[in-house]
C-alpha cells in the first residue's frame, strides 16, 4: 500500500460530513454520498457490491428520513479458503470547530504524526485499513489468501437502524459461507501496544419517575406541606450505589461470573501504566489502587452510573421552584452471566422498597428503556490465534488481551444470529478521542494497522478450517 495514497483516500472520506445523529435531510444526503464512495472503492478492488436499500426511519416528530444503504460486498468464493467477514461503519458523531476542535473536523490534518478529523479512528480509518490490506494483494497481483466479505453501515452512531433485521434476513444467504467475523471499532488500552478484545459489557438503561402533578410549585406557597418529588427522587437515586462504587441493589452480583485463576493472570499480564492512565484521564483519584482492580471493575464487574434528572431546574441563577414531576436516569453495565430481565426485576423491587419506606403520596414508576446483553468470545478460536501471530509479525510483541467496558451491540447480534466466531481487532490508540473533540488516528497506527490486516489474512490461510 502506498501510504500517501492511503492518507489521500482517508482525507476524502473524512471530508464527508456523514453525521447520522442529527436527523436532517442534508446530512442524510452526505451519508448516501459516503456509502456510494465506499461502494465505488470496493468495486475498484474487484468486489461484487450490493448496496441494500433498508427503507425509511420514522422519527418521533413524525418526519421520515431515508436510511443509507447497508453495503454487502464480497471478494472470492473459493471453498478451500476460510471466509472472513469484516464489519465497519462510516457514519460519525456531530462535530463543530467552535466546540473546541483545533482544526476543521472535516479536513484531515496531520500534526506530529497524528491525523486529526472526525471519523479518523471511529470508524473510517479502520474500514480503509481493511481496504488497504486488500489493495496490497491486488497491487502485488497476488491471490487473496482468504475469501473476504464486507458489511458496512451508515447508522451505527444512531443505533444501527435496520442492521439487525438485515443480518437476520441474510443469515442463510450472504452470511451462509462466513466462517469468522471481525470488528475493528474499538481502541487499544494504551498508546503503543496492540490489543485483541474478547468481550464487552452489556447495558440496562432505566428511567425512574416521581410525580405529584404535571405543574411545578412555588416553594414559598407549598414548601413544607408536600412530599416533594425531587426529594423522593434524590433518595431513590442515592440508594443505588455507595461511595466506593458498590451497587446496593440486593442480588445484583449473584449472577456475575466467578473470577478464574486463568483470568486473573490475563489481567496481570496487561501493560497499563496506572499513573499515565490517571493523568491522561484528568482524574485526581480512581476508586481502586491497583491495575488489576481497575481493569476488573471496568470490564468484568457491573457498574451503575447516574446520568441526569429530567424536569429539574438546571439553568444559571436561582429559581425557587418545586418540580411537580421529575425523571431520574441511570444505567447498569452488565457482565457475564447477568441477564437483563433479571436485573430489571431486581431494580424495580429495590426502588419500590425504598420508595415505600418514605411513605410518600407521590406516584413512582420505573421502566427499563434499553436492555443489551454482554458479549464474550472464545480466545482459543482460530481467528484469535491468527490475529496474535499477525500482531507478533507486524508489531514484534504479544497483544494485550482486553475486554471493553462499553457496549458494542453488533458483536452480540452477529454471535447470536449467525453463530460464528466474532473477534474485535482494534488499531486505534487509547488517546484517539473517538466521539470527542480533536479525534485522530496516529499515522503509524493507520499504516501498521493496514499491514496487520494483510498479515492476518495470511495467518488465517495457514490455519485453514
């Protein structure tokens, strides 16, 4: 691969404002343009490309917007070769220079070996790195060591609208010959050492509403004679987690997978400088003092986070109001072997118990608005062995074996529906700033990552099926 050409194409792709989060017509047009660019690039490699029309998205305000096509593409169908399917997305989070970007977010800008631009690491850079790897074999006029399939979408940042339905529909067609699925949509745990990711946490998102009436009250007229909804809600939210991060909901830890000695050794082997991690995070102190404790509480134990209160006065200044109705929002990150329906029941029982002790005349309702299961892979699967060898070849080191504290639903969707091995093979560094201002991918990561994917093809061919 010509590095200069690779940067030029990445610059062209970053220049497309493929924002799927803001539901406005001109941005949808940009998404369609982005998917067309990718389809053309894949066709140039000789792939058969099928941009699948997935219809329209119905928005809460009644308007409808077209959903960008999901690209299904394939290169090679030799039954003697394994078939690797790569998933990626080309939509991005919103970005404006006035929000704190040092450069125009849609102009790829290199500074000190860092390529800044929205989507550079999440996920346009990694998608292009896969294409670069295929291009290298084409340029050398060498046969691809494996059959390759691509599934590329444009709505990941908006919840992967229509993707699960398409995966189910194509299970016995496009995916019927797929042996392995690879996702490159996450990051290494540090700046310089590659990683392989074998698990993510799930997520249960809750709303707890406390209501006296629909109108607010004047605190001078009603303060002191009401059960105030905000006081009830603060008590409810305060009952969920203690100051050490321990979740106080009875039974919540009962389903958590026990820690094995093999797993404990894996955490110990991970290369993480705690002081550097704390400093780069701009945090004064973490809840735990050792690398192993921090990683385990990020990855293999559940956590509960309180996100906000709807209906409260949150503007500058003083307003002596008693909200008549408030909604608290919190989520629990789930780990193996926790189940969303069991967690939902435990949360509701706990909050009902706490609320009953307050003897409040207000109404309380609890609802779980999102329930996503955790994902775990078998690190002894062939593609993990091949990826380890490819990383050793390109980077000269063994990878960190990591899990991810966030939730990446597509991994679980692929695993449940297609029932084939799923692996996360990241190429971005921990400080890439995905979703944030000044998102970047290191030039080194982008080029070496392209080499890694090519080496991975070769290693997969050696393993066979």
